[in-house]
C-alpha cells in the first residue's frame, strides 16, 4: 500500500491548483490513501522571525477542514485523511498546542524550518549559511528536530534534513548526528517521512538522505511517504524511487494514521 500524506493547498500562499485536482491526480495514480497537510497558521512564530507569511490564516482552518470533508464525500473511491503540518517554534509551543487542540486530525506532521529567526530552507537568506559553521548548523538543526519530536505534539516528523535543500552539506561525517536523531525519534515514538520533494530541489536527493534512512530503519522508527506536493502534478511524484529505497533497506510496511492512531500496513 502506498500513501501520500504530504499535500498542500493554495491557502499556504505558495501552492497552486484546487484540492479536487490533487485528489483526482492521486486517483489517476492509483493511490489508495492520501492526506492533506497544509501549514498550520504561523501565528506562533516568534516576533521578528524572518519570512513568516507562508501558511494559512487562522480563520481559514475551519474551511480547510470542511473542504476535506466535502472531498471525502465526493471521492469515496479513495481514502482522504485530515492532516496538518505544524512548524516547531520552541518559544511558542503552547500556542501551537492550542491551535492543534481545536480540531480533529488524523495525523500531525512536525517540521523544523527555522533556526531562531532564520528560515533555513528559504532562497532569500542563503547567504546566512556562509556566516556559520555548517556542521554546527546541522547539529543545531537536528537538535531542534529532536526537541520537536519530544513535545509529543507530532505523529510524523517531516523532511528530516530539509536543511540540505539548496545543497549545503558539511564535509564532516554526519553518521553520529544521524544515529542520535534516529534513536531519539524512536524514543519519542514518532514516525518519519520519506519526502520525495528533495528530488525536485537543488539537493537532488530524497529527504532524508539514504544513510539517515538506514539509521532510522536500524533504530526501528516507523516510516511513511509524502510528496510535499504544491501542485497537483507533484502528487505521488518519485514514489518509485522512494519505494526502491525502502526495498533496499528491507522495509516491508509503512505507517498510516487515523484519528492520531498509527497502524502499520504492508507495502505490498
């Protein structure tokens, strides 16, 4: 079984296409289950955070949920889950918690896009990488991913190494960081996402990198799939490559979610 649990909508301000078009593309591809997971309003972002306008408004949350219900009725031939992607901001975790508690979700994706006020995956602030020690920056980034997982707010940690999006990779061996991350995610009892959008970025590699996938598998962290689609044509994109990697590492099942409850289902 294949699922695509990471699909955005135009409400985030940087996606195109109607939600119906995303669903129809998934049906065309033969996906039995998908989930929308647009960005939770970034109102929890600390004051002064750079570039914080890429999420839906808080007033849009009810209509987002209602639209998914409409689609579930209109397209009974495919299972459509209600998800959300919630950024981790340590300074305002209570606000995030409050927003998430207001609605019923099938799953919550946890993501880290910022180190302090700096959006690490934004093309606008790439020069910030030149001002920092790259290995140390990765170390800080992964510590934030671990801290997010430990909050208990998230079911799935998304695009674990999105920090490499524009090709910034330390020359040092990352095995120790990968190992620590995998072990901590296992302790936190969260799943991790194989996010195929990395293939479409400068990094030209899946999130997370294959050596990190191997560490996750060795640690027993459940895995699931997401395209991080921001256009209907991106739904399920490059899943064949993701499945090839899962097969390479001996993964036989993936995580699915209903009402925040995880169930492992066979890939075949």
